[in-house]
C-alpha cells in the first residue's frame, strides 16, 4: 500500500462520498464542488492503483476493493473528526443548512426554529422548503428532511424524535347531523374529509392494527385542507392531534374518537450523511428533538 499521508483530501472526499451517496452530497458537506470531490477521488484511485467506485450517469457504486478500503479508512477518519468534540460546541455554526418539512407542521415548527435555532446561530444560512411530498433528499440537495410517518425501507439515516398522537375530529355542526361514533364499526360508517396521496385515499388506522378506507365527498392532499373541511362540517378528519390542539381547546372541533384507541405517528428526521454527521446537522437535529417533545405533548 502506498503512503497515503499526502492524500488526506482524497481520503476525506472518498469517505464522505460513500456515506453521503453521491459526489454532490459530499461536496455540500465539504463546502466544495462535485467536480473537485470527483477529481480528489480520482487522484486517490490512481494513488492506490485500483477503482474504488463504478460510475454511471445515474449511480455511484462501491467496488469490492472500494468497500474493503472504506471499512479500513472510515473509522480512522471518524476518530480524527470527533477529536474536537470537546471544543466543537463552542464553535460558531456556519454554512448552509437546507431543510424540507411538511407544510402542515410548518406553523408549529417554524416559529420555534426562527426564534430559537436561527437566533442562536446567526452565521448559519437556512434554506427551508415546505412540501407534503417526500423529496428525494440527495437529488434535490437537501441536508435534512422532517416527516411524520413510517420511514421503513428508507436507505437514509432515520432518527425518530417523538411519537405524535393522532385524533379524529369533527365540527359541532357535523355532530348535530351525525351521531358520535362509539365503536370502530360506527366510525367506519362516518363520512370523512379524506386525505389523498397520489390520487389514492389513505386509510384510517386504529390502535389494534386494523384500518379502513373512509367514505366521504371531500378529498384533500394536505393537512391544512382537511382541517378546514372539518371546521366547515364537511366530514370527520383523521389528523395529528398537535395540528388541531387549539381548535379542540376552543371547541371549533371536537374529538369524536375518545373511546377508540388510535396509533401514534413517528416524527422523524432523515439525512444521508451516514455516521459522520456535520455539526450543523447534528445541532439542528438535537434542537428539533427537544421541540418535538413539546409538540407531542400538545
């Protein structure tokens, strides 16, 4: 094996690329360009005398030799990277942090994010995208994604921050027409404002593991629209309790499922940085974890 002490930039570029999944994601982490990362890796491959990646226009795959090399090098770089943790917390965060979150959670999260995290780290540039669509984190150049729901099967790093209670609500005017359901069977026969994803009505899931697809004449693709439909008496709505906590307190919406057990929905933060997480991402995740506990208790 050649002496690699002079190839530290290439080693870092290689490990970040493996953990982030692409040259562009690694470049974002390292504060450079995808071209520079690619050239650093190419120089390292020339130095070690073997291909570490198989490249195509759509994919980047480790070779067998690349996997062996990564398993040997990555722990050494992680140990070096974490050696400044004792003083790292005193260092000012800087650079860009690009975040995706659902529009329905934004009213709860953004005031806390702006007043707390952004205020505490004035040198950090925040780039925030609001969409209920699950973004392609790497291709769309996001650092972190905040989502409520099951993330099973994802090849990203998933950290569950809280388990958020669900609730089924309706307006007082709706309950003047339809009786309050007292069982799962009655609930399944209640008209709903339905949540649709990709044109398909989503089921209402119960705590015992069963589910049903509700009937109804209003279909919505966002939590905000479901809430408005429920307020207008157009149907019951199956929602995160934190989204309607104020309506429940004010009486504009009523919990129609107090005797029916509902599941909790995991609130997750996802990223593609592997085990070597940039400090700006780590601090953000810790901040949101604390806020998620407050939201989950609403």
